[in-house]
C-alpha cells in the first residue's frame, strides 16, 4: 500500500509540474508508464501464485424441500422412509429391519435417526446398530453388536459367537 501511495504521489507531481497539468513532462510520463508495467507484471505473478481450486463452498439454501432435524437436514422422501421403518419396528410380526443403498446417500444418518427415535419411544430395552459394508466382516459386526450390548465373547468361531 505504501509503494502504491508513493507511486501515485510521483505520478501526481509529474502531471501537475507545468501549468497544472496542461503540458505534462513526457520523460516523467514515460518512466511512470514503464514502472506501472513492471508493477502490473508483479501483480499478475502474485495473483497466479494464489490460485486455489476451492477455499469454501456455498452454504445450502435453507428450507428448500427439506425438513430440518437437529444437526442435519433430511429430505421429505427420507421422512417417509423413516416413518415406514418406525412403523415396521412397532409391528410385532416384523422380526428384522435392514436398510441398504449406495454409499453416501444417507443410510447411516437415517439409521441413527431411527435408533434415536426408537430409544425415545422406548420401543426396545436396548437399541443397537451395526454398519455392514459391501464386504461384511462378520467378526467385526459381531464385536460391534456385543460391545453395544455389553457382552463378551468366549467363543472363537463365527458360528459359536453367533449362537
């Protein structure tokens, strides 16, 4: 900023040195234009060094087709799915509920909300959840469920642990 101020002071003096600018000093004008070109190149270099792909992303627009949950927003279609799952959990004839889909579409988030709601409604004595990937590791899944239930396995085989 200081350099820019000095540059403009010199330019101002060069223009107003003869009859308040009606006959400018051509030599000073030439030197100033060369200096301005040099500084413009420096500015372009600095701008080039500071190029980023993205620093931040726009915040999502509030309230467009969504119903807010605490901590996140759920699409209306997810609310319908949530209601259907909760209805299945309340049905005494349903023994198992599973949710599956492509990675990243909100399956885990949906199931966390289901677990929270099931606990709030006291549908079960204990609510547990396990993440199962496309290549399930049975011992890991059994371990997660056992930890959430406060159980310790003495059996080593998958079948023994399952029993």
